[in-house]
C-alpha cells in the first residue's frame, strides 16, 4: 500500500509540475485573426487610403510582441501587406488553414513540455503565429520565435504535422547560442539547422519525412562530396534557406547534413540525455567547437564506410587549359540562369528568347557587360558555344581569375552544384574561377 501511495504521489507531483510549467509557456496566435479582419475590411473598399488605414488599425496597431519584432527595420509594411492582400496567394483554403493557428499553438505547447522533460535546462521563450510577407516560414528575434503561418501552411498538405514541427524547430533555435552571421561558414549553418530538426524528431517521436531528408538519405555520398568541399566556405546560400534554385538537386540539403551529423552524435553517445544537452548547447560562435563536434559525431567515419574516399574530384566547369590557351565552352542544354534581381530560372527559349550572344565577363575586363567581340563565344556544333583565348589576356600566371557567361547581355549562367571551381563573394554572388 505504501509503495502504491508513493507511486501515486509521484504521478500527481509530475502532473502538477507539468501544469505549472505549461502556465509559463507563452504562445500567441491572435495576429492571424487580426490579419483576416483587416483583409475583409480592405476588400470592402476600393479606396487605397482606407485600405492602408484598415491594415494599420486592425493589424499593425494591434500587433503582438512577436509581430512588433517582425516589423523591426521593415519599411512600408502596410504597403507590402496591401500588395499581398490584393494577390491570389491568399486563397480561402489558405485562410482556413492559417486560422487553425490556435490548434497549432496547443500542439506546440505539449511539444515544449516534452522538450522540457528531455532537456530540463530549457530557457523560457515565446512563440507567435503571424501573417508575414509570404517570404519566411520562421524567424528568430532573441528569445522570440515567429512563425510565418501563411508560408508554412502553403508549403505542405499535412499541416497538422508540419506546422507544429516547424514551430518546434524554431523554438529550439531560441535555445542555441547565436553565431556571428557575418562570418558563419557552411558547416556551422548546417549543424545549427540540422540540430533543430533532430531534436524535433526526438520530441515528436517519429521520423521526419521531409524532402531534403528523403533525398539526402538516398544520395548521401554524392551530397557529402560537394559538402566536403564547401563546409568551411561561405557558400551558405547553396545549403540552408536556399529558396528556389534549380541549380540544386534538392533545396535545403544542408539541413539534412546537419541532421545526419547530430543523429550520428546521438547514436554514438553513451549518455543520451547529455547528448541532447550537447547538441542544444553547442557553441555556434566558436568554429573549433563545431569542428570538434563533427569529429565526435563520427559521421565522417560512417560516410567513409559507406564508400566516400575523399579522392573524388568534382567537375571543373566552363573551361579547359590547353598549353598557353584557355578553351572556354558552354553547353546550352539544361542551363540555369540568374537575372540582375537575383532570380533563378531554367532556360526556356519561349521565355528568355533564342540565344543570340554568349559573352565571357570577369576580372579580366572589370566585369564590363558591354559587347566585346574579343570575349564573345562563337556557336559550335549543336548546343555548344566556345572561345579560345591566350592565358596572358586574362591575367598573370598563378592568378585566380573569376568569370561568368552572360546570355544575350542580360542573363548570367549560374554555376552548377557539384562544381569544383565556383566561388562566392561577400555579397553572395557566385562565379566560376580559373587558376592561371
């Protein structure tokens, strides 16, 4: 009888502690309701002045702390929301989905309680479901996680699973040390994101079925070959939060790499609770701690056992060296283009027009896009363009010279993913390079 009483008392205390903790969790979703109230008023008038006033009065002026944090450093927000409200993006079905934010909030609360059980050191954080500019699914502002409900709900057919998962992912971010984003390398970015996915998987209790995890699991060695080249570089745009970029075989593959590294660390750890703490408390401001974590994860041992040797060479793109000449060449089938606004697209003659000119532009001509026959490729057989040029016309022996191909004077050819001679500048512009 005594042992039963102790067990019952323990269960009661556990329940009360969870109830007490749940009362400290702050999750708000009223911004979503306020947005749709403003939306209805906007569509009830043709007066732009009144429309902007409705957005201000019914949405911005009633902003939660999360929406206020989202608005920080953003100009003409009511204009941007008016543009969104006037588009076809906000369908009636999307409205119905986003208005379930209250239900998502309840699910997230239970997930946070489970996370607290696994990681008792959990710091208090607040989550806000909002309607943003249809650009970001998740955003972190110090200890606030902000969920762009319109983005997350439009990206999945299984929002009952995906929205709480995404919200939990962002919540884990609030527990992490903040890196120096101006200097962050690919390895750090990927482990930081992958850690949130892996911890979410443990809390949720089921395997995450995300496109990048499916693709990554099926192509692990091929992805690691490219990642191994990029991991200490600044090529973050090719690995995390990639958005639409048809150069990539699948978007956000860095999330998979980070997830796989954390999963390996956890699998090889004797003390699982300590492993969870190590993953969450990893110092992202210290590059050496990230490198050490990768080593301790033994993921490199695992990928070597799967067949990665480190001797495989990625493709050199855009040229061949032949003595004192450089033979530049471009095959126009399956081209990915990038315009001056930074938007990617797959070449389509119906959209981009026939390819009339292909120019070589780079350091050697100070990136001058004006037509210069000396640097214009000529049409070869089928879908090939080529140009032979003396090395001395490009630069001095031993120099690393950056270059790109320019189509019809307006579209840049985007370098490939599994390419050894691509390079990114501090502004995120990707070029090819040749070592003279």
